[in-house]
C-alpha cells in the first residue's frame, strides 16, 4: 500500500473549465471535480479535458476502493497567457497540497501541452505516475477537417494564424493603393517575419506583461499608468514614422539591411522618448512606494538613451547617405553625428553606472542607520 496520501491531479493548462464552463479552480474533492466535468460537458461536449477529469475520478475511485488514502483535484492555468497560467497552476497546487496533505501525486492529462507543467508540479510534490488520456477519433478526411475546424475556432490558435496573414494582406493592398507595388511583397514578408520573431522570442508574453502592468498601475493609482500610456503612443508614432521613412527613401538598389536601418533612423527618436517617459514613471513609482529598489531602476533612462544613440549611429553608418537623394544629412554631417552621438551614448551609459553606485551606497547607508536606530 502507498505510504501517505495520494493526490489524483487533473491539469487543465489552458483553463477550459474556467474559460468555457466558468468554474473556478482549484476544484478539490470528488464532487467538485465531477461538477466541473459535467458543467464543461454541457458547454462543450467535445472538449478533451472532460475525459481527463472523468479519468481522474475513475482512478480516485479505484484507489479508494483498494483502501488507499486518496485525494482528487483539478487545477487550471490561463487560456491566453501561458506564463501567467503556469504561475496560477503553481499557486493552486500549493493550495491543494496544503489542504489535502498529499505526499505524492498521480498526474492525469489530456495531451502533451499539459505535461509541460510537470516540473512545476514536481517542485511541490513528487509525481509517482502519469496517465495521458487520448480520445479516439475517426481517421478519415471528415474527422481531420472537423479537428482543424475546432482548432481554428479556438481564439488562442486563430489569433496566431489569422492576425499575421490578415495584417500582411491588408498592408499589401495599402502598398498598391499608395502606388508602391515594388515594396508590397517586401512588406508582406516583413510582417510575417516580424510576427514569427515576435512569437519565437516570446515578445508576446512581454506584451502581455506590459498590458498587465498597465492595468495594475491603474488599479493601484500609480503615476506610471500615465507614463505607460504616453509611451505606447510614442512607440506607435515611432513605428509609423519608421515605415514612412522607409517609403520616402525606398529604392530597388537597397537590401533588407538598409530598409531596417531606414526604419531605425526614422523611429529611434520616438523610441528613445518613449523609453525615457516610461523609465521616469517607473522611477517615480519605485521612489514613492518601494524606495529600496531605486538602485535597480535608476539606470533605465541612462541605458535607454545610450542604446538609442548607438542604434542611431549604427543606422547612419550603414546607410549609403551619399547615394540617397533628398536625405536630410550630408555624408560629412552624418559622420560628425556618428562620432558625437557615439560619445554621448558611452557617456550616458557610464553616467548610469555611476548614478546606480551612489544610489546603492546611499540606500545601504540608510538601511544601516535604520538598523542602528532599531537596536
């Protein structure tokens, strides 16, 4: 007989029970798990999580019938944001283990996606067994079409497919209307490539994090809410100005690298301004509410300025200024700006490091004084 209490755990990583059935997780206990499965079955009878939950209940009943000390629970993540969902799974599992007093776990999943959370689960409780529930499907063309249709109806998947394709087609049409047929294909490939990099580097999670931070700052009445809003507008204006600069100096003689440098040249001033506004808001909030963390954020405006100036210098250095008609800078003026702004970027970065050093020393002295006064 198994020593300790065994937790039969069903994981719904994409939170179908919350997204579709409006069931709050974690659901602890046989009755709560059956209620979650039945409610989800009435909302979407074809969801595979239903089978996983019923399979968990079946395993729970079998172990209980053998006389084992057993508990059962269903925990869920987040339907759209995987990182936030995994954090929610960790919090829910900690709560379930505390409530049930379980010492080992049998994990029941409906696919490989849910099994990504195994390291999270093992950080709280040993996993003694894993049961994957696979639903049999008809192996014919109609069944394949139906599965694809169900996948595309899922907002999480449809956004990944339809948004980049739709945006690329829209920009292709706009390029033709503006009488830039030569650059239309470049725009389409660029949009799709940018989206692939955006997803590949996990920038979507960063974007969601920014949105969550914006919402949190509004709820807490932080000054950074205003600066977040201004930053978003400045960044959008920078993106627009970067694309306009590309169109203004478009030439079939240029390669992809030159188009990227033109975009940076047109957008970087707005990007620097947005970064400075955002960093000011963060510094004000930290100084007001969490002053001990001031040393970590004081470098933001200095480093943002340094990176922006260096990117600006790189764009001027790589652009064939002498071959571009109507370019606002002469080759001599561009060379001078490269030197001056490169020096300015280095000075800005060094100034940030110095400022951080003095702030950290000042905070350390302040904490030491507080400890002395306490004693």
